[in-house]
C-alpha cells in the first residue's frame, strides 16, 4: 500500500490543470470524461484537506495534449491579481 504523500504526489488536481490553461475546472472534467479518464477524489492539503478532483500524471499529460492539439487555447497563462487590477483600470 502506498503512503499518503506518495499517493497524493502521483496525482494532479484538475484545478491546477484548469489554471494552467485559463479555463474552468468543469471544462477539464468534461475533457477527461470525453477521453474516458476516471477522475479520482483525493484530499488536497492546499484546500484544507477537502476532497478534490484529480487525475494521474499520465492522464493529465493526455488532457494537456488534447488542449494543445485542439488549438482552442494557445499561450494561456494565469493572471496575477496585479495584472487583473491593471486590466480593470484600463476598461
């Protein structure tokens, strides 16, 4: 049986994948379902030990490749609070 830390490190949170591409977690979950990937629920220390949706590292790579090949999202990155404030001031 794997240790808790070892198990957690072999998974990637869907929230992290979504942030990487600048999309909502539901979008990543739908993409995973389309690929036939099972989404696990594991405890996330960053979310106060709450259950969070996660996939294996290999599955996260498959999801990433589908986002890249779909060309719907290119060069997306997560905006910092300062960047968001600057955009709000410009509007």
